[in-house]
């Protein structure tokens, strides 16, 4: 049975594979995994897409004050600002988080934004390859420098899904308002589904 996702415009297929189908699929869809293999208990894997809407500049209130505050020092966009807030939230819940950035420049912007937080909101973090041996609870990686220690949550800022995504049980991604970025999100949505993730959407935190 197929359903149409209101968030991405993609069909979701609820039909479960028969055992023979699953074996055939696994032979043709082998993916490179980095840096460690998933364990047999990694059964239910989830991706949550946060949905962004168009906003009017004169209505920078409520949730968009978050972006305004984060932009004060280093010009984070809305998705980057939310990634920082979500990383801090899940660290407070005891999770180790990897933020997958598009480039070193983006990773450095987020790194600086996290350093600029007030002392009571500070979260331990580092760029990949820096910090303690096992990395800080929040790590910022980019394609040329990947994290190497196991983590609970991936926050994806890449335009495509990371080729190591299957080692994570929880992933956060974003559906931007801009049409060209929304189309890339649709492609990621389909890619997550193909590798076995359960997909859901969420509104922005208020």
C-alpha cells in the first residue's frame, strides 16, 4: 500500500519484503559503511525531517528569534542554527551527536556558533580530528574529515545522505522552504527509505 508524504511529495511503500526479496535486495544494494559496522540489534532506524516554512522578515518572533540570535556573530542560516540547537538538546539527553557538514567552512561556522553560546548553554564539542581521543559529545565532520567514534545521532546538513548513514539508528534532516533545496530533500527522503529507515516529519520547535 502506498502513501504520499505531504512533506516531500514522495510515495512511501508500506509493503514488507518477502524473505527471498530481501535476500535479492541485499545482494544488489551493498553500501560502503564508515567507520564501523552496525550491530545485529540495529533494527529500527529512524529519520526525522524538520519542515521549514516561508517567513516574513517583519515576523521574526518565536522560533525565528533563535535564528536571529545565532546569526548575530557568524551568519548561520536557519538550518544550521537549528542543527546547533538540536545538538545541544540531545547532548543534554545523554546522546553523542555527529553533525555532518558540507564543508570545512560550514563546520567552522557551526563550531564558532557553539563557542559563542552563553556559559549556562555551553555544550562540549569539537571539529573532527580535534579534541579528546574519542571526540567530544558533539562533533562536527565534513566529507574530507569524518568522525571515528560511535555516536547515537546524526544531524545531516549534506545535500545527499552520508554513505555511512546506516551505522546510525537516529538521523535528523531538514526540508527547506526553497524549492531547489526541497527537491534535494525529496531525493534524500527516497534514499533513506531505500536503505531501510523509518521516516517521519516534525514541525520546528517553538
